[in-house]
C-alpha cells in the first residue's frame, strides 16, 4: 500500500488535497445565507438564526460567539453595530452551527440506507509536469457507503480527522489510491 504523498508539487503537478475538496462539496450542499454579514440584513438574519431558541444560543456560544446577551439584544434591535472582529465571530458561529444542524440530514442523504453515494474523483493536473515524469491517470468513481466519519469531521471542522476519514475511503481504490490523494475536483450529489 502506498504511503501518503510527502513532496507534492516537486515536479510541478497541481491539485488540492481530496479532503479539502470534499469539505467544499459538502459546504456547497448547505444553503448558507448569501447576504454578507456586513450588511444589516445579513447580520440580522444570522443573529436570528443563532438566537431563536435556547439551544441555538448555546450552540452559538459553543461555536465562539461569546458576547453578552445585552450586546446581542442591542445588535438585534439596531442600537449598536458590532466591531469587525465580532462580525467575523458571528459569521464563524453561524457557519459552525449551520454545519452542525444539517450534518444529520446530509448523512442520511449520502448513506442512502446503506446504498451509499457515487463519488467522481478527477486526478491532479499534470500539464506542467515534463513528459517523461507524467503518470497515466484517469478519473475514477468510488461508491462510499459509510459517510459517518467524513460528516462528523466536516461538521466539527476537524481537518486532520477529515483527511484520515477520506483516505480511509480512498484505500478502496486499490493499490494505487495514493495517486488520488491530490485531485482537481471531486463531485457527488446529496
């Protein structure tokens, strides 16, 4: 079994770690608010999402939104405007809570009662690699039946665990799975 790539890009190959592409794809399946947090409408929408129930408030605090209730109420009523660092904290907390809230839904959609979901993996870009050093790589498909570790790591924003969970699935490609550790795109539908 091949080891993980240590010196990626040495011969000018281009690509992104597969787990990062999986995280992007999962993020694309989550409908985040499109109005920026810097606008009044975007800020209020995020604050309402984070404060509508006690459970949401607790999750927002756990996600890093550590301002007092009085400050939150002042923001909601328009009495005060958050500083830039607090706007960033609101956005981060919103994305974290939203990920956590939709993780269970995505998990059931991707696992599909044990049938799994087909994933297309497009290999790294070798256009800048000199001809004798290029490998013959085609796009591959993989049916992932158990998304639990991937979704849990994604929802927790744990990059290392997501990488480990993704590589665990890549091993199913066979002895050449290491060729697909870095890729140009990964696609699946949920």
